[in-house]
C-alpha cells in the first residue's frame, strides 16, 4: 500500500514537472505583461500612454482641485489618465495598492502626492522596475532611491517672501525701527516647517543682528517657535502666553512671523483677545478666511501657491518625458531624500497683500470675488 | 436528486475535509474570472498576483486570528491599533538601540503577546465583554502609537523589510522562473496528492465508503492544476520577484492554524466554547483558558501583521492599522462564520479575505475610486450574508449555504473529523 502511495506521488509529481516545463515557451513572455514598459523611459513612449496620478485623501479642497485639473489636463494632452485618491480611513494602504495597480496597468509615468512620504518605498521601487517614471508631486518621497523628479513650490522662497513681507509691512506702518517681533514656525514633524523658517530667517537674521528687529521674547530657536501639528489652538495658546509674559505693559508688538494662514488667524485672535493692536502677521496658503482678513486689513500677507500652475507644470513634465526629452529642472542639489538628491523643478510662490490681491487671484473663481471692493 | 447529492458528496464533501473547500472557492473563481475579463487579463498577470498577495497578506493573517476569536463568540476591535503600536515600538527600538532586525521581530511578537495577555486577562478572568476590552484597547494602543512615535514616520532597516517586501532569492540554473517558487509549488502538488491518497487509505482501513477512483483523480487534477498555474504565475514575474515572503508566512500560518482548529483537541475546544460555553464548561473545557489564549493569539498575530505592514511600507507611520479590524472581520463573515460563534473555518475566512482582496484589486485596476470601492465592498458584505440568511429563514435552497456547507459543522460529520467528544457536546445546540 505504502509503495503504491509513494509511486503515485512520484508519478503525479513527474506529470506536474512535465506540465511545468511544457509551459516554458508559452510563459516566456508573461513577465512582460506586468512590466511592458521596460524600455528605457528616457526614450519616450506612446502619446496616448497611461499616466497614473495618486493623490492623498480628499480632505483638502486643494487636492480635489488638483485631481480635477490632472484628469482634464492629461486628457487634453492626449494621455490616458488614472487619477486616484486614497480612501479617507485607510490612506497609506490604499495609496500603496493604487500605485501597485497603476504599475500593473503599465502606467508610463506615475505622479504621486504622498500621504506618508516615507511609506512608499516598496511601491516606488516596483514602479521603477517596471520602467515607469516616478514624479513626487508637492511632497518629496523620502527613504528611496527610485524617485525620478520632484515638483513643488519653492518652500525656501516661501519663507524668504514671508520674512520680506514682515519687514515691508512693519516699515509701512512705522517707518523707523527698531521693530519688535515674535516668530512662529510649523509642526516639528513636518519637513517643510524647517524650510519655511530657515527661508524667513535668511531675510530676518541680518536685521535681527543689526538690532533693527528685536524678538521681544528672545525665542528665536525653531524648537521654541514650533507649533505642534500645525494646530490653531496651540498657536493661540503660545501667543497668549507671549502676550502675558512679554507684552503686558504698554510694550508694543509690531509684527509676527507666521508660517501659514491658520496659525496667522489664531495669532490675530489671541492679540485681539488681549485688547492689543493687531501687528503685521504673515501667512501662507491663500485660505478663504485669510483672504477675507487681508481685505479687511487684519492679516498682512499670505502666499499664493497656485495649484493650477503646479499641475500644468507637472503635465508639461509628463509631455517632455513622452517626447523623450529631459524635463526642465531648476534645482539639482537641494532636495536630498535620504537616499539620493532628487532633481527638482520648483515654482516661484507669490506673496499676496491687500495691494496685489485682486491681481493675484484674478484667475481663481473662489477667491476673486472676495478681492472685489 | 440523490445522485446529484452523491456526486456533490463525493466531490466536495464526504471524503476529506480538505476537499470541502472547493465549494466556497467557486465564488472566488467567479470574481477572478469576472475581473480577468473586465480588466483584459490584467488580474491574473504575475505582477498583479504578486502585488495582491503582498498587499493583503497582513489582512489575511489577521483574519486567521479573528476567525478563532469570532468562533469563540468574541470580537476583537483592537487589532489595527495593536498592529500600529507594535510597529512603532519595533521601528523605534531598532532605530534608537540599533537592534538587529531578527531581534526586532522577536521583540514585536513579545509586545503582541504582552498586549494579548492584558486583553485576555480582562476578557477571560475578569469577564468584561471582549467588545469593550478591545474597544478600550483600540483607543489605548492607538494613543500609544502616537505617544511613542510622536505622530512621526520612523523608517526601518533593509533587513527588516524582507518580511513584508522580500522575495525568495534567485538560485540554481536559469529556468526563466524563480526556482525556489517552483520547488514550493512541486512540494504543494506532492502534498495535495499525498493527502488525497492517504485519506483514501485511511477510509479503506476504517471500512468507510471510498469515493470512486476517478473522483479522486479529478479532484487531484483540479488542485494540482490550480497549484501549477499559481506557481507558474508567481515564479514567472519580473526577475527578482517570486512568491512574496509575506505570502509564505501566510501559507505556513494557514496550514498550521487549519490543522490546529480542525484536528486538535485545543482547537475543537474553541468551537465548543463558541457553540455553547455552558455546555462546554460542563464537559470539562477550561473556558477561561480557551478565552485567554484566543485573545492572546489574536494580538500576537496582529503584532505580526503590523510588522509585515511596516516592513512593506519600509517605515512605521501614525496611520498604520487604521480600520484593519473591519477588513479582518468582514473577511471572516464573508467566509461563512456565524455572528453567534461556534461556526467557521480558517480556510473559509481566507477565501472570504481573498474575495475582498480581489474585489478591491480588480476595482482599482479598473480605476474605480476608493470611495466607490468602499461602497461596493460594504454592499458585498451585506448582501453575501443577507442573501444567505434570507434563504435559510425561508427554508429554501441556499446557494451560499450549500456552497459553504462544507465549512459548517452542522452537517453529519465524517467519522475522522470529531476527535473529541467535548466538541460534540458544544456543537449540538447550534446545529441548524
């Protein structure tokens, strides 16, 4: 019996082996199905090729707008597009699966607005091995050598513009220094926070050193100025304590460097609550409430990073990849993701104050009406 | 009718419990074929199958533990948080104390066991319902994840990544395939055949009915065919890819836990407790110990799943593990487990999980947005269970019921399948 058993196993095993080898010739081409784009990407690809766009979940209107712009823009450019948002509850896993699916479908270029910039290593590698070009959109994908390009607004420049706006605003209000300021920076776990702050300090430092600008509380280190989680309530409570500790008498606060609009409004709320004059407060992101505040003369400035431009530039990049030419790069050495220096194309941000708001938002259907009158 | 029944018994039921799994697999095959046609053959390409396995292996590992929890009449809502907590602990420990990665894995399993002991203690010895204990655990360990990780993303080393993103090495002659995967496939074929023949032999020795030889041959041919096909797909991907390591971990766990729940006294005790805990206790089942071990086991598997995800993502982040518990629970119920406990099998849950995975994957290949994917998955879960419940309550023929009958323990048992009288005592009240 046992003998019969072993013999059958051996027999059927042999049959299976034969089946295996019989399949060889037929299956030789199969790997290509998953990786049909293994031709060198620099040589260009079909004009109607599939372009994948993986964006974070639809929590911010900016991403929803970007998705629509990508869908329409890629279609107009003649590509087949696959624009995906990560699900709201399972963002990282969803985005990983979506990128894998795009690779399987043979996407030639995958544009990724990462939900978690450090958790896509495996998928990006997979894309690269399948011959797709990976473009990190707005957020640099870290922890991997397989990112080809990075496209975003120049965040260092954002900081510089904020610093300059702060100086200009204070000069306009009070022609002669010294001016007293307070500094705020973004969440310590966000890579960009440091970039904004360093940009601003690049402009402010000389003025601080010469004594023209005085930081009232003396808190100039990014660790002291950071606002955990970019949360409005944290900014408000820091401003509250600064007002009590440093500005309780008739000492005047001339300006506050704020990295974005949400924090700027929180700072203004705090100052108003303390019954003080509103200082010059910078911002970023062109949020609706802040544009209103600027028009009302409270917040001094914000930054306009036009999503339309960023998407248009990205599609331009895809087009030059399609034609087989090297896309335009204007920064070859600033963006190190820990594994490689990613060639980047940086768009210039635009500073917006009450003076140029109407002009800056002329093309924005949502903000333009706010700037009228 | 009786002839059809005979055939059905011969093909799906009757002889080996292994062959019973054919039933549910039909549903899976239907979904695969649907998407295979819909996506112009993308679903079954090597690249896609490899991606699906590595994407969903951690959910399927959770489903194994969850099945046992649900069979025992409990639920575990904390698995996602436990996975995330373990992930960040392991990633941080490896980063700060530069632990070698195998030590990191052991540490993770130990953390899982500790958490499991904590939850098991409250469930089994204090008697707090598992729903509450694990709801608390969900908050506790999610908070713990953020507290330790500072809501930051912590990368892990290259070596650690193998358990989530690794493949078998390319060794031996250049056959155009991954040789180790081929060997695994051959071993699987041999295993299937050996099992079938062994069971015929056992039945003959016990003077039970033996199915005609052609039935056995047909069954073997189908299984071998599927295995050969899968092997070739997994072995024939891009150079450097193979059956993912995480898939191998999954297969080992499925085999081990299937054997445990089906063929060992400890495993049958879980069913006894879930079927009727009072009767089980009176028959001598150590109720508390079973509950404790089931909860603890779940957390260990959750820890493992968390580490596999971290390895695959190459970093542990604050969003790890979000709503995994729901995916695992859905897989178990689609796989035919009963909400009241006492019914369900590991293989059923795995097939249920694969149904969800392939549905997800197919819809993504079609470019359906994640909003619609969630809606569709929700409906599939609801309809799959509701359709069956309705048909059963009408006393009509239930398609899913008949497909899943092989998974249920309420049909007349084959003699080899009831090792312990205790499980019989526990089973009887839930039958029908």
